[in-house]
């Protein structure tokens, strides 16, 4: 076994040093009824080549998004990640270390987390950010629970335009944690009135921007309505690249901002692992979930970093903690940090403009297809089109032609006839003009 | 801060270190924040020209600069390479962090996760285009069910604590279905990891602590005395956080079931028994598996993890969406709760930590049924060997045999003025990452050492010699207290002031605060 250094001779002499006759003696606390002598019914060990061969066969059964024209979004976006990002995160000092419990030998991790927190605060326009969450969807649920704590209220208003998976998670937490989550009706036209749903008992309003249909809205009036009612405004961003082009939520009055950070530094990975960004205002700092890296000095007075404010966390507070979260998404946060550093101000804003321009190009091309209409007036890199046929059938037909044409709204919200013909379409910097023409050409034939 | 280091701007080596002009010490290079290195006009990417297209941002285009620094690619590569060199890692040495299972991370697993067919697949592609991805999830699920002897598994939880939440919500949903939702008390041993009580609280439960007996296990009589019609479940880690197998576990399972409750087993320490014991044979109802511990997906500086939860037949119907379905045209996915199922809801967007699934399956296939059993045996052998050889110089908290980790208390440091923390910091100077300190809480000044199966005997012998020498030094040296308290001396930073960090939190860089102000 290539990963196991002990030899038979080692094992024998070590058992002798312990003073037992065999391994069974070391397992003697296991009740006799549960001791297994034989092997479980699974294949025996395999060499590297054999594992690689078998897994490659499975991988080859999938259509990799990058191998075909692909226009998928809805919370996961295909962007180009510079080669240096993956090379750096695979350095063993990052990949094979753990939570920086011993700061003297983890300054590398702590410093990049501090940089990550700063980048997240800057792009969201917020005052502070934590060292990451599992992903955007779980960060969203944590944000609602934090708002409940901060306001001592228990009714959360969820926009109908919130990603249906995010909504389902908040509803799940609400059901069992004992708070109310009132979900709005999805409005593909993007005219949802959220302010009228705010009451004196509302802890927060959760709004996604751009929303699941791609609509962008000015959140300032909603922020004002929240402020008047004493509720917090939670803004969800599932496409973090949009922050390079749009007025940041912090400037529009958000109290908590959560983002799916996958777009920067991280691949699609069939949905995970991703990285959740979580930012808020300084006054809510001690209500925040998750780990925080903070600046301090060492015994020689030199600047350094540590994990801090851990009195909020489960390992100290146990059942009174702000969250049960322990592990965060360190390596994905590192990939985010490195990619963002490579982009810098010019690269991040330039990338966002490029995405928007390409999406505009695609929207114009699609709007010209007979029977197809674009529902959005304003959007970033994702928008909704209405087809003359059910979108799921169209998408299947496109897939047979090796085009990943979009995500049917019915995949996320099934059983609603009025949504059945709607398709979510995304363009990023990875889409070429010929990709777009392939989609448009195929659609013309399919919807005719 | 000493007068001497103030005089040179607080930017150079510690006492006794070689003084350099730069503050660098050979391979230890001082590295400012990325924000302190940017220049306008630099960028690490070359983007194509913008196509002509009318702006459609609804009047919400960003105005004003974000404040991100501009750097070229070589600068960024050098920055993060230098930061990496300030980290300890398994690749560099023994990382005996108890309860974390810091084992070797095979690079084959990284390569497999990056195959375009796994790494570059969108979670909402038509299922006809992701049959191999669903097959991988289904195959891993099969391996996990066989290894644990359990009939079902929920794959989507993102980490151990998320898996605990999944399991406990299955329990709550099952009680609701049985009209037993008045059961709101959860029994948790004192030695439990903090996530257990925190999770129970998120599920709407109150936590009732069970004391440990003199041998570090659940006090069976005290546990039975706490059973009642309001008890929803017990959350028990097995092997427990003292590294001990709960001998009475089958009786505990019978008792909790007899009282109408469920048995949540925390599988953080599954590495000790994989292939030797199937948790299903112990009478548990659910158990999360930290793929980043037992099945070697890398810890990555603190995640991402993955925490699938195996479930008994009683709890399986309540598992959250999504799950893989064997349909007539191949694999499909159930994604909607309430649509003809009893799923308690959803815990995560999409399908779970696919990248971790690929790595874990590659690891499991590499070991096979025979190798996984050997993993557990070698992990247990290494821990017992370490305990046997350290039992005279350090003080074991409980008599052996232990499982995959060896727990010591701080009696061996009594009257030396040296603390567990000091001992840990001295180990750093010797080139080791310290063991877990001050956990579990049931032991005074705990030192929890988990060597894992991927350490060689030579590596263990060296570590043992260092620990013994340090223990003897603590007991015999005249200057022991001062010497230990001064450690570590050879790290990029000496001991850091955590109190100051918490008192006045500085959690981000700000342009108006120059680095100097950190003093």
C-alpha cells in the first residue's frame, strides 16, 4: 500500500513495544458483536494507474462545459481562471495545512485570510467581512439568523427573485429553528414590491441582486424602508463579478451582504466546493458567524495575524454560539484572493465590463430570433428569455447538438405553467462570438 | 516590544536572531500585504477589447474606485509563494493535531478532481450530460454505505458541522412525523466537540450534558438517569474525543431507542475503526463522515470539507434533497422537497461538495477494502505506540489501549511553571506542528496527539524523542519556565498577542492606516 509506511516488521515490533500480542488486543473495547474479522464487500486496493483509468471513464461520460458552447449561470458561472491560481493553491503549504490554530506557523494562511476579508469588504462596499462560509447559499441562511439575533425579531421577508435553492435552505432553517421565512412569488418581469411586505416584526428583507431572472434593481428605496422599520437589508449576490460593474450593495444601504464567490478563482465543480462571502457593518461584528482573521503584534512588536473574536464561536460558546459552523472554505477563499489580486482594480472592473458587453451582444442576437423575447431591461451577464416552447425540451434538444443553452426556470421552480417557457441565459468572457452564433442558429431551427 | 526592536522599527529578528538589514532571515522573508504593493497601471491579466454593446445596467453602474491594488502576475506569484512559506503543512512534517486526522493527501486525488469531466461541469446541466458525475456520487454513496453498514446516505452537507445539522434535522423531522416533537432535549457528553451542542441549538433543541466516568467514557448510569419522554436524541462521538472506544455503545443505543430517542453518532473519528467496525452494527441512527479526515480530502488551511451523513432505515425517508435516483434512462436527481417525498428540506445549493467526492472516492479506491482496514489498524497502532513510549515522560489521561489518538493531561508539568501552551510552542521550535491543546475539556491541560497511519515508524520515533526531551527539560532545567515561555523563537513570528487582537479588532486593511500604526 503506497500510502502506508509501516512494514510488517514495524508492526510486529511496535506491538511488542506496546506489550500486546496483536491488533485485536488494541480493539478489545469494541463489543464482540460488532467486531468484524473479514473484509467488507468492496474491491481490493488499486494502483494509481487503475484508479485514474476508472475515474477517467466516469468523467468522460459528462459533457465538460468548456468543451461546448455553454451559457449556464443561476448561481454558478464559468469564468477563466489564470493558471497561476491553481498552481499556487496546490502548494503543499496551503493545500495540506489546517485551520491556523497555531498562528506562529500559520502566518501565510492568516495573512491571506486578512487580505480576503479586505477584498470582500472593498468589493461589497461593506465595513467588515469574515474569513468565508461554505458557499453563498449557506451564507444566506446564516445572514438571516444573524439578522434575527441583531434585531431580536423572527420574521424574514424573502424576495421572490431569490435563487430557489437559497430560498429552500432559509425555509429549512426557519422551519426547524423556529423563525418565519415569508417567500415572495417569483416575478420574471422583475417588478416585485418588497417594501410593502415589511412590518414592525420584520427582522430582515433578503433580496438578490441581480435577481434569479437577472434583473438589477436600485436597492436604496428598499434600504430606506428597512431602516424605518428597524429591519436589516440582506443583499445576496450569486455572481460576484457583477460587483465590478455595479454600485456595491454597501453603497445602497445593505446591512449584510452575502455572495457566492465561486466566479473568482474557482471552477464549476458540479456545484461545489464553492466559497461564501459574508460582509456586514462594524456595529454587527459580534453577531457575525464564522472565523475572523485579525491583526496584532508578536512578542517582538512585529505585525502579525491571528484568529480573533472566537468567543462568538462554537468551540468556546458551545450551544450559545452565533453559528454551528467550524470549517470554512479556506482553500477556495485562497483561490478567490489570488485571482482577485491578479485582476486588481483594472482587471476586476474590466472583466465585469467585458461580461456585461458580451451578455448585451448575446441578448441582442437572441432577441432577433423569431418567437424569442428578452424579458430584462437591465441585467449584468445573465438574463431571461421567453421561448415559444417549454424551455426544458429546448435545452434537451440543444444538449443533443452539444450546446448547453441555458437553464430552464422550470429546473429550479417546477410545476408552474407560466414559467415553463422561460430560459436563463448567461454570457461570460469565456463565450466567443461563434459560441453565440451556434446557440442562435440552433435555437432558430428548434423553436421554429 | 523591546527597546532594541523599537529602535530599528520593529521590523527585524527576535532576541538572539541574526540581525539583517532587511528583516529577512534567509528563507524567511518579510512580506507586506498585497494592498501595500499595488501600482496604478499594473494588471495581472490581459483582457480582449470590449465588443460594442449598449450598457444596460439600469443606471446602477459603479462609480468611483474600489481600492484594489494593481499587480503584475510575477508579483502576485511571488507574494503568495512567500506567504505559503510561513505555513506548516503535512507535506512538510508530522501534524499531530488530535481529532483532525491530518493524514497524507495523495496528489492523484487532486488530479482526478481536475478532470474536465468533473471539475468543469455545471451543476444545472441537463442530467443527460452529467451521467458520469451522478455515477461518481452514487458510487461514493455505495462505498460509504458498505463501510458503515448503513442503508442510506445524504451527500450534500458541506462539512462536519453541516453534516451534524443534517443528521439532527433528520431526527427532528422523524419525531415530527411520529408526533413526538415535544421531545426537545438532546444529551451530549461533556467531552463532545463544540459543534455538537451548537448544532443541537440550531435545530431548536436544548442541550443536557452527560458526565464522563473515571475512564473517559460516558457514565452509563448518569446517562440512563437522564432519559425521559422529552429526550430527542443522544449525540455521541465514537471513538470519543478522548480517543477511546465507547465500550457500552450497544447498550447506550438500546437505552436511547427504548426511551423513544435516536442515536446521533459523530463520525469525526471514523478513521480509527474504518473496515474494523461498521457503525451500523452498533445501533446508531445516523453518523456524519468528515471526508476531509477519514478519506483524506485536503484540509486546505481550513476547508473546504464535506460531511455526508449515513442514515438508518428509520431516518432515511427524511434525508434532504438532492439525491441521486436510478431512473429508466440512467441516473436522475431528486431536487424538490415535498414533491412526493418526506425530505426535511434542503441544506445546500446544488449537489454537495463534488470536488471532495472525487478526491474521497479516488482515495477509497486506492486503498480498497483491504487497505482501508489497514488504515484504521495502522492509525491505532501508531497512536498506541506513541502512548506506550511517552507514558513515562508525559502523563496519559486514561489507561489504554487507545484508538487513533493519544490523550495526555498536564500532570507531568505540575510545579514546573510550564503550561500545555508553552510545551506546544516549544514543539514548534523543534519543527513540529503541536498537538491539539486544551481539548477535550474533560481533561486538565489536555494534549491530544493523533499521528495518523501515514507516519512512518522513524518519524514517530523522532517525534517521541523530542517530546520526551522537552518533558524532561520542563521537569529538570532551572530556567524551564522562562525558556518554555519564550518559545517559539525560530518562527516567522514569535507569540502573537491574541488579547490585543480581540480588544481592538483590526479585521481589514485600510489605506489611511499605515503599517507602522500596528504597534
